[in-house]
């Protein structure tokens, strides 16, 4: 071959290499797209790892990529499941069942049958399993109810950090948000809090005076954490919430189910039309139970206007050892409801008479020290009890009592402790002289009155130089 021909051949080969190289690289880098089912996408926006996928389903590339990209968003408060009426509220690693799984607390349309798919972010990889929905039996006849979507943790996923739930029949362009998986660490002692009170739910709340009195009473009883699930309240109430949050006593959980559902103002559809019982109270109580399961030794589930008062000792710290000795440990302790009508004011029959707190008259709300007469006990009060529990011995709770626990519940003798409920009358036909005096609250008044006045003054709700 002549020298000129050899030069032309080398130039031709060089041009062919330059032309073919980009095509070869494109084919090589596109292999992950066409064979994605043998790849695991990370839960970040960045890279694609070359690992096998532990999955129950085969998903389209764009569908999987969408789920992955959403994993970088901040934790959502409420996650909707597209194509369904399901709302996801929170997720907790379950340590008390036989299988390793994540419990997702949700609100579901009870008449809707959905096959759920659980997506886990685990060691920066995406894993998938089938979810099983258990609807709580207490829904009071509303169309929606609280549910637990139990998500088995797939093989190869040791520490799931985030989770979301989708419908297996959902479209491929579903916009997914992830919930943080809480309760990663199990604790059996040395809890940050001894007694936590879960209050649900606060909506259009203006009862400032009774709220401050209750929070100060709870501290006298030994409570060191109060969790408030808040939908709405007055500016004065918000000021009090901010004050106690800054002190470290209160944690406020924004509760926004009313943005998604027509929530009821009552506990029965006939008394308050809507889709869901009482602003989603049961879902809030279950969330609080799991949120503080490994942060608090005991948890009390009650309302803003209720106080569980010991009768022979002064605090819950003294009461609980007595209850454990008499009824057994790790049980749910039930306290009977005693109604003190806030519409009737009568002085005590004998001294000491509580001081007239004229400076409190301009504060919005009810003064519990002015309502010391209770309605005669009726059997119906047994259905309106509240509880103190070891949260690690309970699986699901409801407004009054628990639905599923390890060791069941015990009624507490009313001479040991009972609940004081200062509210509107439950027996409005009663005359004032038919009520029964109970001055137990006055035993705390010497410490309670100055504590309440100090909080009201500090928040600008009392005059600085006011006297009693």
C-alpha cells in the first residue's frame, strides 16, 4: 500500500472512532434505564447505586424516580395518598410486635378498599413492601376513622429513616412526600419525662384562665410535659402556649385535619355533622401515645378541663407506686369522671373560704376554684373516664380507655384518686342544693393562686399592681 493510501486509512479510522464513541457511551449509560429493576435508586437527588432491589413490585422508571426525589423534601405534617381518601399523619418504628414493621398512623375513608404499598428510605436506598390497614373500632359512626397501616420492613432495610404509603393502583405520576420514622431507639428507663399529659384537640379555644390553672395544677401534681394538639385558638391563648413552650413544659403539635376533611365538632354524627369524630381526636391521642412512648415513663390522656386528683397523697409521683402495688404494673389505670358544673357558684359550707380573686375577673375563661360542687355520681360517668398508662404496654388507644394493650385496665378506687371535670352540666335539671361539695382543690390553692397570678401578669393579662 502506498504511503498516501496508508495516511488516508488512518484518518478514516480516527474519524470513525470519534463518531462511534458518543453512541457507545450513550448506550452504556442508558443501561440503567432499560434494566432499572436490577438497580436501587438512592433516597437523595444525586446518584444511582448498582445494588439489587428488595421489592414486591416492578415500578416504572419515572414513577420510582419521582418517589426518590420527593425524599429530600422536609418532613410533611399530613401526607395525602393520591387516588385515595387516605391521610398519613405520622410513622413510628414498632418494637412491641413479633415482626419488624413501621406503624403509620392514618385517617381513612372506612368504606374505601385500598391495597397499600409502603416505600422505605433505608441506608439511602428505596425498599418496598405491602402495607396492611387496620381501622380502629372506635369511629362513632363517622365516614372516616383512625387506622394503622402496618408496613413490614423488607430484607436488607436495617434502619428505615423515612417512609411513605401509596396505592398499588395509583398512577405513575403520583407526587410523594415522606414521613420521618420516629422511635428509632428503645428505652426502658431513664426517660426524659416522668409524666406526660396529652391534650386533644384545641380548636377555637378561649378558656385562658382554666387553661393556666390546669397547667399549673399539673405541675403541682408532678407533670413535666404537656402536649397540645392545636387547630385554632385566641391570641391570648397563643400567648400562653408560647410562654409555656419557652419554659419547656408544653409542646404544641399543629393539627390541621380540618384543611382536608369536614371535621365534626362533636363525638356523634347526629350531634355534629362531619366526616371525622371531633377534629380527629382519636388520631391525635394515638400519635401522642407513640410520640412519647420512649420519652415518658407514664402518659395521661385527658381533656383541657379535666384534672386527675389523688385523694390521700398530693402528687402523681406518690400515687403511681400505690396503683402499681394494688392493681399491678404496666396496666392502664382508669379514673372515674366527676362533673363540676361551671354554671353554678356557691361558697363552701365551712371555712376556709377561697379568697375572692377580683383581678382574675377580666381574664377570659373559667375559675375552677369557684366551682367546688359536683353532680351526684351516675353510672354514665364510668363511660367518660380518662386514663394514665405506661405507653409501652399499649398498642392502640381511644378517647376513653384503650382498644388494645398488653395487660388491660383497672378501675381506680375513687378514694385513691378520681377525675375532676369542670365543664357545662351533664345533668342540667339539677338544682344547686342537689350538688355535692368537694373542696379537694382548695388543698392546692395556697400554691396554685400565686403561681397562676404570676403567669397571667407575666403575659400581660393582669395589671402588675393588682391585688386580691
